[in-house]
C-alpha cells in the first residue's frame, strides 16, 4: 500500500514539474481546453449511451 502511494506521489510530482516547465501560456491554455474537452466528451457520450439503453428496455 505504501509503495503504491509513493508511486502515485512520484507521478503527481512529475506531472507538476512538467506543468511548471511549460513557459507558454497558450500551451497551458490548450492543455486545459483539451482536458475539459475530454471530460465533456466522456460525459456527453455517457448520457447518449444511457439514452440508448433506456430506449432498448
């Protein structure tokens, strides 16, 4: 359990270091838009999937 937690902590620190090394504000804005776009796409497709499921029952 501790090993997994340490591994996760190391991954988060690596991602934070990557984020801090990006100097361009446009690149950061693009990453944020892509992140929210992927979340929105996942939510949208999940809702459509449930609509199809309801219509099949």
